C-alpha cells in the first residue's frame, strides 16, 4: 500500500532571492516538508547553475508526485519532479545539462536519492501565463 502526495510549487527569481508561491506548509507533516525542502533546494541549485551559465529563467513551476510506504518507517518509495521553466534564455539542452548537475550540489536531493527512486524532467513553457 502507498500514500500519495501531490503538490505544485511556483518560484520566481528576484534580485533579493527566490520568491515562492503560496504553498501552505502549516498542514504538512515532516515527510511532506522533506519534499518541500527537496523542491526548494533543487530549484535554488538549478537557478544558481543557470545563472553561472549566463542564462536566466523568470518563472519555475514544479509538479511533485510522491509515493510513500504505509509500513513503518514510511519512507518515500518514489518521487517524480516535473520542472517547467518560463521566460528562459536557455534552450532545452542547456536546461537538461543544468538539471543533471543538481544532484552533485543539492544536499537534500542527494539525501533522498539514497533511499528513494528520484526522477525529474524539465520542460520549457513558451508562455509565462502557463506557469503563473
């Protein structure tokens, strides 16, 4: 048996840091907060890599689908991140390369990946309206 967690996160890079959308974390348990930490660490790391490549993204939308075991210790069995970028100066190949580097620099990603099947895909949204 599995417990399923699905959530959509939005993030907007700004000069003062990343601005996150209205995801209510007050009703999330510790394991759901771990997924929130994964998304935030992944996007912060990805954005940092994209900036170092002299590119930019104006908006991220991350859809998460995670399955958790019901048997204790109720670890995550699988986590799938679908990252959508809008307003980007990157081509898809550049975004793929940047995402491929993320596990080396995101400690939350590295921690979860030790016990969980962790997959991700990245796409470019051609209109900002699709992301915001």
